[in-house]
C-alpha cells in the first residue's frame, strides 16, 4: 500500500457505503487528477488533487504526518459542514493507492529513492505559500473584500548566515 492502512481505513470508515462506492467510481472513471504529491513514505505525505464530480470540480488535499491525518480540505458541501473526510478526499487515497506508477515509485524499496535535495526539503513550505497566495488572489479577484482591493505579493526572505 502506498498509504498507511490505518489512515486509509480512518478516511474510509468516516463515509457511508454509498460515498465509498461513489469515490471508487470517480477513480475508476478517471475523474481524480493528482496535481502535486510530496511523498516521504506511507506515513508522511501531502497530496493535492482535483476531482470532477458531475458538473463540479472540487479541489482537495490530504496531509499525513507520522501516520496521522494532519490536515485535509475540500471545496465540497460535506467538508464545509463537517470539516471531516468526504468522498473526494477518499478518492484521492484510492487514486494514490491504486496507481501502478505510484506503487512502483513509492514502494518501501529504499534503493529506488533519490537523495532529497535542498530544494525538495522546502517543497511543502512553497506549496503552502502558493496555496495561500492563490486563495487570497482569488478572494481579491472575486471582490470578497468590501472597500479597497488589495494585492498580495509573495516575498520570501532567506538569511544565508542561518543556513545549517
């Protein structure tokens, strides 16, 4: 399994049988697009995905750290009302677990893994910044803010003297 079985079952157990079946159907029909994956092992990963369910496109993500669900998010109504796992988040887990490419890449064989570069160590941080920036820009463009419009620009300072 690409995903820790405990995490996979925790998500699955929070859904109804119909929701589980719908999530499997979405995966089987190619409606789950995994956009970004930051994977260390089955206990530590972050996955961003888009799921087309009917006429709607849902942006979802799942973050797991030390074998526990750290964070999850989805645009759907169920997530907005419960702030818990929904069928779209489960479909991410199904897609990751059933994809042969990911199974080969992320199998427990340490010989297949490349050394992590300095650039990759900060990928999650950059993803979080980009996500925040995109959400805020969308809110500004949609004129969510009343009154003055603001433009948010990403500026990241790095002090090379603190580098270890």
